[in-house]
C-alpha cells in the first residue's frame, strides 16, 4: 500500500571518521577527520559524485569543504591499539581523547598531557622487561598514537604563535 524509499528509511550504517591532512589551493594545511559512511573508503568519496566533503578540523566546527579547492589529501596512518583497554578500543582518532584533555585546552595543558603519557607509554621504559607480544604491541601503538595526537594539536598552535610574532615584529625600520 505504501511505498518506502531511501529517504523514508534511515540508514542503519554509522558514519566513520577518517583522520586526514588536507592541503588547500590557498596554501593552508588542515588536519582533522573526514566523515564517511561505514561502507565507503576515502578514495571512493573523493572520486565519487558530489561536490562537497564532510570535514571536521581538530580545532573548529564541522564543515563541508568543496572538492575543487583541494590540492592534496593525505590519510593519516594512526595505529589502532589492541583491545587491552576498553577506553581506547574505539577506531575513531580524536587527539583530545588520546591525550585525555578537553577541547579548547591550552597548549601548555596539551603539552603536559603529552609529556605525561609519552613517559608512561615510551617503549624504552619497557625494553628490559619481558612482556607478552600483545602488551608490547599495545604500548608501541599507544606511543605512536600519542605522538600523532600531539602533532595534530601542536601544529595549529605553532602557526598561530608564528603569525602573532610576525605581527609584533616591525616590517620596516628606519636606520
């Protein structure tokens, strides 16, 4: 009696977040996540129909980016930890969650969390200990995730500091 189409029936597939680094035509580099349906890959999304991509930068709100303004897209290779910890079993890479800091945290708070976690998960700390392969793999993956999270959050702050420094320094000085 009633016809159901795709619009009426909500999709049961979840969106997945893929960490990427975008280079735009205007020279900016953005780090964040693409949101795709669970069955699609980034390459299918980039080469498929549609003019815009769903993107959320690590620093800022979720937005749609035109495919025409993209110069390059690099998928960030972030290792997934094994399931030793239920807290990090999620596949989504969120640098704030990895470093256990809130969004909008200052660079000092981010740096302190990075140093605390990198000391805790550094592989050299466990080099002399005979650990099971699963535990050693987990420590190695967490160490790389912590480094990737800090790099993703530190770069925008460094660029902002450089821009502020450029504004403070005089462009021209009379001698």
